[in-house]
C-alpha cells in the first residue's frame, strides 16, 4: 500500500474502532460481581505528594532513559543528551513544576503510532495484521521515570505487589515465573498426581483499561492529594497520530488504556490487575501472571475430577471479573494442557469435554513450548530448527566478518535462543538436550572455520563456551545464589531452606541447603527445589560464600569450565 495521509487516517480509524468494538462487546456482557473481589488492602501510609527531584537524580535518569527519538521531539535525542549540561536547570524546573502542581504537561500527551506487521509473511493489505507501535516524546519518558521511581518505592515498602505477578518487576522474569510453575508441576508428578495448566488470553488488554477504575485503584492503594491529581492529569486528554513514512494522520483522542511505549504503563497495568489474585484464590487455584498473561494450574489425583470443576468455575469468575474491568478474555485462544503419564490423563480429557473445554498436546507459554509429558522435546526441536536456520545464513557472511563480530552475531541469533529459560531443562536426560549440543557444536565450527570432523572439545574450550549441560547448571546455580541474597522473587526463595544441623558441626555456617526427599528421578530430582540445593551443596565453600553476584558469576564459570574441560 502506497503511503499517504489518507492511509494514515485509515490506520488511525482501524486502531481506534478496534478498541471501541472490544469495549462495546464487554459492556453487553457485564454482570454483577461480589464487591469483595475488587477490594484492596489499604496501606498504612499514604502518598499525597512527590519529593522534588535533585539535579543528580535527574542526570542519572536522563542518561538511563532509552535515547529513542520521537517525531515530536524538536531535536534528535542523542544530540539533546550531548548538550544536557547546557540546560539542566531548565529541565529540572519543568520536572519539579509538574511534580509540585500535579499537572502532566499537555505537550507530553501525544503519541506517534507506527503500524508494524505482526508477522513478516502476513498480507500487508489487511489492517488486522498490524500492531500499533507507540512512540512518545523523550522528555515525557524522563518525567515518567522520575515518578516511577517514587511510586515503585512506595508500593514496594507497603508490600502492595501481587506475589505471583512477574511482569515488569525487578528481579522477576519470564524464566523465574516458568521455573516456579515447572517446579510445582514436577513436584505434583513426583507424588503420582497430574497437573492441568490453563493459559488465559486477553485481547488488547493494555488498550482497554478503564481510567476511572484505575484512578479508584490508585486511591485504594493510598495515593491522594497532588500525587493522585498528577495521575489523573497523566491519564486524561491523551491523543495519538499515525505515521507512515513521511505522512501523518490528524490527532485522535484516547479515552482508555495505559499509554503504550510509556515507562509508567506496565506498572499501572499491574496495579489495575491487582484484585484478580483475590478472585482466583477464592477457588483455591494456583496461578501466576506475567503482565496480561495469566495462567492457572492445579495438581490432582488421576481419579478425582472435582478439581477440574473448581478450575472451570474459577475461569468463569475470572472472565466475569475481567468483563467488569473492561478486559476481554479471548476464550477461543485460551489453551489447556494436561500434564502427566498418558494413562492417567484420559479421565481428565472426558471431564474437560463435559465442561466444553478443549485441550492441547503442546502449548506455547511465554516463549517456551510445554508438552503433556514435560519432556520439553518439542521446545528443543523448535530452538534447534530456528538455530540452524540462522546458522545457515551466518555461514554465508562468515568470510566477510571478523571473529569478534561473528561471535557477537552467534550470541545474538543462536546462543541467546539456546539459553532462554534453559533453567527449565535442568534434570532432563542427556538424550533430550543432545540436539542443543549439536547446534552449539555447529555454531562453534562455523565461527572458527573448523572442519566438521574436527574434535569439538578443544574448539569449545578455545572459545570459552560452556557445553549445554553446564550452561543449564550455571543458570540454576546463579538463580540459587540470587534466591539466597535477596535478588530473586520470594516465590522462588521460599523453595530453598538453609541447612541447620541438630547440633554444632563443622558444616554449620557453610552455606549448605536442605535437599528435600523425592520419589522419582524424572520429576522429583529435576524440580528446582531439589536440583538447585543438590548442585549448590556440591560447590566449593568459598564459591558459595562469594561476596557479590559478579564475583560469584566469574568464579562459577571458572569452576564449571574446569569441570567441563579438565
């Protein structure tokens, strides 16, 4: 489609009407919900005014914020940053004036939206194949970051955050979230139970957030005075324009949603979703969320189908709560995976059919493919397939690049995919991860221009690449260190118990962990709460006692390197 102002207007109308259509459908389906499911515990403290920002704080934030340039910025951000010292006092005055008056500048409320194809092979003439990518003025993000620091500190001090929400939170990640879920599922399988995992899908969740409900949430968390006034100003009277090449649409109002591309948006969305945890807990269902991705899971006896009924009722209540909060649960895209031995899963399939719930053999969960036996073989196959595709392309340009540049590309396109959430592969049979090792070996050969039949161990050693099984152990041990030093989510830290001997022994105070008893090697020994402590206790005492994370990582790699190549 040739770019033009009319095309920009068509995109703007499409993006706006999509949100309007979703909210209209939600309103039709809204029903009453117990008020208790929307009540939050009020913190003892209140946040009614912002602290004024000092020049040192502003300078630090100014350097941290991503230097992207928006069309609305008067000069390129990189140039603006280089001359920051010349107008530091003026910027500081703008920021503190906003914090003091509770008014978010109107000039910061416009977003430039660029349509981006969701998939490269999608039909570019179909508007539904595009997602809106929003860009905001640089100074607006600096102001947001200053507010984010103070709001986040207030919420953390008052323990407001949902324990089982890992999205956009320090020391949390998709890997920590999935590691907790996989640990729970493996522990259930170790006791002879099976698990049912439900992945809930939301439609345009960030864009349909209701401003009035969000402001009331902020009030219930203790925000008042100038602070609450600032957030009302921040949310209201926003607008956007669509940009394609050098063409632009007119301004269009935004009446709902948290600003895309913003620094505060993800935090505000987490606050908006806070009551959902109470809804799920009333059904005694385990759950975990990562931003708008929520997953429910239960452990159950193979002969007992009652927990599935509780799960079904929980899904209905979640759907109702979401409708009352202008969030649309996409039931067609909600996926269910029953995990356990095939013979034990059959009865649950019948129960799911009775409740009109369809199940899958595999599901994609935060970028990782889960299968019904928790072997992760489909996931590994996908990683290997993608890795060899990229490796083939990299081999073509290898003669043109230096070793350093080529190694950088190898890490970006291949090893980053291999290492993504590799903690979940701990305890798997070596045959399961063999193909990942073949991929790494092939990458090393292409990088060093080595013949296929050359022995791989010296090559990996020369590159200082840990073999796959040691990379997995590295990730597990790093996670254990973080858990023991306050650098990991409490839902993982709580799984580890320090070893306390019944009487004073030489091992007292040596940083050992208790290894829980398990029944099976396949599941119990592979669970993080068993595999992590067992690995940890095998480390030398001076390594376990590392003074900080950087020292630990350096010594750990040396230790594992010696084990791999000695």
